[in-house]
């Protein structure tokens, strides 16, 4: 499972994952945080990672799916 997770983390970008789940990408890679339903552009993402400067959430594409859907690591990898 770890090899598959590494493949996902090295293949999918945050922008691809956000769009896949109906979240639009924002200007300068900032959007309202979908994890705590923020009202300001506190959620910043880079190619393979994200961070919310309000709720403190951060991590990889897998961490995002885990937090967004409330899934375990294995279930998030399967979902991706």
C-alpha cells in the first residue's frame, strides 16, 4: 500500500484533486478552506501539498482526502 500511496503523492497535484472533488482552484493557489468552510482565502496549496492558516490543516493530497471526507489512510488511497 505504501508504494501505491507514494505513486499517488508523486503523480496527482493538489489542483487536480481539488478539481476532482468539485473545488475550484483559486488565484495564486489560494481558496476558502473546504475543511472548515472558511470565508476567506486561508487555504494555500502548492503542487503536492496544502496548508490552511486558520484551522492548521496541512499535508499531501492523501492527507487532504482523509480530512475532507473523514477517511482512514487506506480508504483515502483507495478513493484517489
